């Protein structure tokens, strides 16, 4: 789960990380009022969306008077901001963060990540901040420092100092840098975050360290014990299909294709999507209905897949181990009749009571296309989709 910049900054400030003054705005009038309250002569008007690279996409505007603040707010609010991280659909901007201008002497990059391959937390930093870290990693890998932290031990004092020096900070700001780094680590651990990024982390002309931007991502499996974090969720920034699935206890990931998928088991789902692509099609989604696919759960999954207007055909691929094929078949028949499904439906069943399941599908009188193998199912799904598109 991701949160907005202003939310991440509020959390980090509670762990001793300094931030610039700012306020939230939902309208151009709010934006001007926030600028008046902050005072000064320079303000940053920042679109609050769940994406990086906002500056490159015009989502961060530096303004030198209240008229410019109002104009920037009018231009950003209610629009979909497209960055290289959002994809062509972009993200809706419904709120702005108005931040006081900062006298920047130096920009740096700083991040904590959970490295699953190393089974440790990695601290990443660079004395060159304010730019795309992927681009920097590709062109100047030597400019990026990585320090691995053993979770059972935690962040050690010398590691924080080592990173402070890697960021190019001098002895004068060392204690402040160590405090900031340790505060970020505590936030990561205590809030069950799996990513914390500050880009840029800036040194001001008065030798203060400020988090000028902040991103945090959280482990959704730990939200049951992080009620404060769970309440920060902004569903307007998420794929509505994925949000609807999560609310119904289904594992769903929206894709750009037009062949809908309903499958039990994540591994089988990935194999099915590969087979669809191999047959010349494109899957519209990843959907794992799990092992207990009851008739009610099957109907919910059908409705979720069919809510995507791009879907031209649907493939159901079930391997019944704990479950039974006849139960699944009954659920499919019930769902198709209740929904009055019009598009082609391809069903492949395998496992416990497979013959009984296939017989239920055949005797239903519904125009369900059946298949015995995964390859056959994928080929029939692509053929059915092509026929629909050709009409």
C-alpha cells in the first residue's frame, strides 16, 4: 500500500526527520490561503498522487506570488497526471500540498528497501539527488552506495555514519544526519514499511537536513496491526478493479489485454497468462480465486472480470485439489445464468471429480466452450476473442 507525500512526511516528522512547512489544499482558494499562512515569497505547489517523477510531468510548480499559486492549483486539480510510472492512464489529482520554499545548498538521494533476495534491509544513498535514481544507477553506478542491515541486529551507529559520509556530508552535519537516518529506519521497522524513499534529501544554506520529498510503501499483510496506516489508504489512486477485488477477498491484478481470466492458484494463473500470450492473445487480468471457490465466490469473480469493458472473452481454468470440479462447474453454471453472460466462455477443469464437472457443464445447455488441456484452453480463448473482434 502506498501513501501520499504529505502523509509520509507527517509520519517521518514523528520520528525526528525534519520537513519544510506545508499545508494541504483541495481547491485553488485553499492553495492561496495555505501560501498566505506559510508566508515567504516562494512556494512549491505539489500534486498529491501515488507516483514518482511528478516534477518531470509538471506535477510540481514553483510559484513566486499568490496568482501563480492559484493558477498552478487550477491547472493541477481534477486532472490526470501522467508520469513514466503511472502508465498512459495517469493518476487523478484531487489534492495539493503547498510547501514553503527552501534555500537548497545540496541535494541527495536516500532510501531504505526490503531486499527479499538478500533477506535483509538495504540502505541506499547518493550524493547526487533530485534525479531519476534508475538513470543514475545505469550511467554512474559508482555514485550509489548500498549498506545492508541485518534485521535481527538493526541499524548500527557506524552504518548510519558511513551513509552520512557517502552522502557527502561533513562533520558539522554528521550528528543531524545520523539522527535523520536512524529515525527513518525506526519508521520503516515500526510501521511495517517495505520502502522509504527521500528524493531529494536536502542540505539547506543554514546546514539543516530536510526531507523535501518522501515516499513510503507498506506491507499490506501487516495492515491488521497498523490501523493508523490503513486509514491513510487513498482508493482513488488505485486500479478500481483491484480495489473491488481486495474488498471481496480476491487476489486481482488488472492488465491491458482483453481475455479475462478466473483461475485458482497463483502459479496456475501465471502459467495460464503465459499460455494465452503464447497462443497470440493478451490477458486482461490476473485473478486467483483461491482454493475455496464456492458458487458465491465464483459469481463475485465473474462479475469482477466482466466489469472490465475491454474483456472480449473469458477463460476459467480450475485445478481441483482441495476443491471439487463438480462444485466449480455448478458455480460456473449458476454464475453464467444469473449474470446472463453474453461473451464467449472457455472452461478447463482438472482434478477431483473432473468427469462429473464436465458433465454438469455439458448438460447445462449453455454455450460454454470446454477444453481438457491448458494449451487447448488458451488457444480456444484466443480464437473466441478473435472472432468477437472480427464481428
